[in-house]
């Protein structure tokens, strides 16, 4: 009886340890498969060709530059929308709104976070893009700008919830000290609370960037899918093509092991590296700010 | 410096730009921005309800699609999404809860643990379409599962894992440490303590996290594009090795790939997907608030 | 031979808090031994060494020898699960597990593998009677333990420890959060039960030590200053520091 219990204990402990390490294992496997399928592209297509500006796989042009700039353009546009709106909403929910209202607003933000991106993409096609075409008098409503608007909506919940956490973690005493010196609530927010929460807010922005950059379906549905290198700011109102959308729309039709197949995996590596950098910066910000708080406390 | 000097040096601002007025204006501005952020969400949900409701009928739900999906129902897509969600749960729930138990109850505070945490953070940030590539490489091609429910579920599982791990860990850590000390002092082992005290107390939080993770998996399209989603199938999948239709992919197909698609079917599909996903969200929120009210500590 | 024979016990924590330095003492069976002294003096640490709950804390160094019968408690290879069933502990705050009254008391036996309902019933009733709680709760054993008053909860915790019929019961300021009536009940339980168990108590006041102790040990900043029969230490303390403490000059 006792012996069997001890065996259960040892067995369960091993299983739990294995589960604990699984994340590292999966991370390694993802990297391995991306590399084995994507790196051969470098042997088949020269590096210069790969970073040229023409993406036309049917004729053997594999320049991923327009795809990278497409992703960047759409992401930056999205952040220009998501950061101000998201941050203001977070400040409002955490610092200004009466608790009852905040209790209603938070689940609403969660609903937005839970909307599948195809749903947003669908609404983008049937409502947003016809509206933009007429309103801005464009030849087509399927543009980088349309994608930015949708991606902004997708990144907003991330920005709100993480900034709000950061604001909530600012000690009450900071706010009380500012108020005691005669600052108004408004001055306290922008002079004390937001600066104190800045590393958390930066994390929120970084994770929002990651979310926008990695988004696939909504972007693929509304950006018009034209892999062109942007030449001016006007390109924002023309069709574009992101890395994610390229993989999603072309992977289904390529032959396994072909040049095109390897290049699509190579784009996957680029995306993986982008997300790695974004997340490492975000997590470093978290770890560093924690370290600072501990130093202050001890 | 007495108060009079102070007032001379720093005269009170009068007129419109007093700090009070600035505060009022600022708060008003914030309120407007927040309304602008939140209002579209409500509008979208209501709009979909209004547009989609007329399409909903028993035959829309339970029939197979006809006429190149331009008529009939969306039953195979609904069933497929249920299969994928359940399949994802089968793999990700035990693994995710196990990993969270490890991190909350066993992991020493060292470099390896920090590496695990960084791996989880990075897994949560990898674009969903890259998961699709990984699933294609590992499950579909290398393990030869083909484009199938199995391969798609496994892919979605790994994508869902970080959400389940982090919410479960949070729920475990919320259980007071004293319970563990008491249980151990009564001769219970670590695992007995977890099984008899910690897990039951953390259960509502864990269930909430699991549902939120699965909600995300249920609404995803990109990871299943090349691992198991089918454009159209004349019959329901017969085994885990068959490909399947799924609601989000079906919505993508009927809104971009099929010309002359009746708008009503599109909105009906959106509504069903939304009910599916937001229903899960609602259940999770309900479990969480009920558990908070009943908690004994 | 004494029940516990402790030589030169030294404990250091990683964060430098409460420690023990070179404690040497014997503890006799079927007595009430009280550990007194100001907070942070090492009483809790001492108690936690005896049932190895220190394993859960961030301990940097433990040395010396703690013999319990013929077992060295500092030996990492001993069966700590079995040890904790033989040496039970009651904590300062009432800490009922989030279970029913019945399941709280039966918890130790269930984890030990007891399945017989009849045996569990008998053990639960006996333990609750020993802790003088049975008459107040026998008709609502299925209610959540958190619904009891603080005093009742602490007696429940005592019953939970007694249900395993341990050889030794450690009590770490068990009445510090209780009303006088519950305190009296716990003290009288201890006095009644000392024929069956050995009690080692960190009392929450000197007066309490006076009411229940057979032997008293005075700990100051990790050092065992004086260890005497209760009658001796209260009337003729040998060390000046003990005298000062007993007279309330510090602490």
C-alpha cells in the first residue's frame, strides 16, 4: 500500500516534470522544422534575389522585400491606431471610470479579444472596404489602410488589458502623494501614474505589435493581396500584401519540397524571428521592471 | 516663504486654463476616446445579430451545404469545429495543466525554469500561420498524419498551450500557501496535497482559462489551413485521419472564394461562429464570477 | 532515555532571518514542554525542525543532531511522510482546509490510505472529543469548516492533528488568535491528553506557560538561554536575561 503510493508519487512527479519541460521541447521542434524546410531556400534562390523587390513565384521571382514592407506598413498603421486608443481606454478604465462602469467595459474588451479574425475580415470586406472606397474615393477599398484599421482593432484589446494591469500595479501611495501635493487627478495620471507604469505599457505596445504582425486571416481578406514595394506614403491607400497572408494564400497550392515551398517556409523563419525579437524585448521589460521593484523593496 | 509670497510667485491661474478645467476637459476627452473604442464592438455584435438572425433555422444548422455552398446548411462546418475543439482539448488540457502544476508547485527558481518561462512567452507570440507551417512540417508530412483532424488538433493544441499554462498557473498560485503547509504537516505528499487540496480549489480558475484557450482555438483559421481544413466535403469526417470543414475556414471560403454567395448565408455563418465563440467566453466569465462568490478564503 | 535528544542544533536561513545556534536539550515523553522568548528568537524554527516542515522553507544550513528515539531527524534519508504522521503540528492561525468538518479531521487518515468508513467515523469522533469540540459540532459534520468560529476552528485543527494519534504534538502559539474560553478549552485538552501524547508548545504568553508547562525553555535570538522544570524557572531563574524577560523588562 505505502510502497504503491510512493510509486504513484514518483511516476506523477516525472509526468509533471515532462509536461513542464514540454514548452521548451515544442519551441525547439518549431525552430527545427522551420529551419529544415526553410533554409534549403537559400541554396535554391540567391540571397540577392530573395531580398529583391519582385514577388512573382509563377515566373520564379522570389523577392520577399515587398512582403516585409507590406507587413511593416500595415503593422505600423495598426499601432498608430491601437496605441492612442488602447492607452486612453486603459487609463480611463483604470483611473477615471467609476468601478461599476469599469466592470462593464472590461468584458466588452474581452469580447473584442475573442472575436475570430475571420469575422473581422468578413466585416472588413462587406462594410469597411466599400465605405472607405466611397468615402476616400479610391479605386478599391481593399488597401493597406483597411488592413491597418482592422489590425488596430485586433491589437487594441492586447494593449488595453496589459496597460491596464501595469496601471493597476502602480502603488496607491504614488497617487496619494501626488494628490497631497495639490496635483489634480489629470496631472497625477500623466505626471505620475503613467510614467510609473511605462515599462508595462511598453510591454503592452510590443505585444500589440506582435499580435498585429502575426495576424493572418483578416489582413489577407482586406489588403487586396498585391505584393508591391511601397514608393510613397500614398501606398497606404493601395493594395498590399503581408508575409502572413502570402504564406496562407500560397502554401495550399505549392508542391511539397519545391523552391516555392521552401521560400514560404523561409518567410516563416523571418516571421518567427520578428516575433522572437518582439517577445524578447517585451519579456525583458517585464523581468527588468520586476528586478527594479525588488531592489526598491529590499 | 509664507503663503502670500507663494501666491505672488505662483499666481493662481484664472480663466479657462485652470488645472480644474484641464482635468474636466481631459476626462471628457478620455471618455469620448473610450466610447469610440467600445461602441464599435457593441455595434458589430448587434449588427451581426440583426443581419444573421433571419438565416438561422433548423435546416441551416443541421443540413449539408448544397449548390456549391450557396444553399443548404452549414452542419459539417459546425461538427468540424466541435471535433477540432474537442481534439485540441484532449491534447492541450492535460499537458497545459501538467506544465502549470510544474511551474507553480515544483519548479525551482533557476535558469532552466526561466528558460521554460521564456519559451512559453515566445510560444504565445508566434504568429498563428507559423504554427500552420510547423503543423504541416511535423504532423502532416513528417509523421504522415496527412491533412486531418488529428494533425489540425495537434497544431491548435500547441498554439493553445501557453494560454492554458499561464491561466492555470495563476489559478494555482491564488490558492493560499498555508493549505499546502497544513496538508504536508498531516503527512500528505506533494502530489496528494495538489490532488486533494490545490487542484479542487483552483478548478474554477483552471476551467475558465481552459475555455478561454479553446475559444481562441475554435476561432482560428490560419493554423488549420494546411493541416486539416477542407474547402468542401460531401459527408461528415469518419475518422480522426479525415480532413474536416470548420466554421472559421468556411466563413473565409464563402466570403472570398465563392462568387455569387448569398449574403444571408454569410451573416448566418458569422452569427453561428460568434455564438459558438462568445458562448464559450460567457460560460468562462460565469464560472469565474460564481467561483469568486463561493470561495471560502 | 529522553524522547528527543538534541545536540548542538544550528539552523540558518538564506535570508538571514530567525535562526538557531548550538541548541542542546532533551525533551521528555508525556510532558508539556514550553518554549518561551521574544518573537524571532527561534521557537518556530525549532518546532519546524522536529517534523521537518523546514524542508518547505529556504534553509541555508542545518547542522547538529536531533535524535527522536533512535532516528536522527536531520538525516535527509528518513521517511518524512511517516515522521509527520508521528509528530503532528498545530499552527498559530486557525487553518481549516477548505473541506467539511469531517473531511478536515479525516484528512490525515485518508491520505495515509484508510478507507474503512467505520474506522474513520470512530477516529473523527474520538479526535473531536479529545479536542473538546464534539458536543458543539456532532450534528453538522458535513458543514464547511470555514463556517466555525475562530476558536472552534483551532480546536478542529487540534482534532485534525490528534486524529492520526501522533506520538508528539507541536503547537506554535495555538491560542494567539483565540478568545479566553477557547483558549481554556485547548489548555485543558493539553493537560488531559499529556498522558497519551507529548506536547511541545510555543505558548502565546508567559502566563500560559505557567498554567501548562512541565519544562520551560527560554530562547533568545536563536540561543537556548535556560532550560528548567517549570517550577524552577519561574521561581528561581538562573540567568539574568531569563529573569529580565519573565519580569517583563523586554520581549
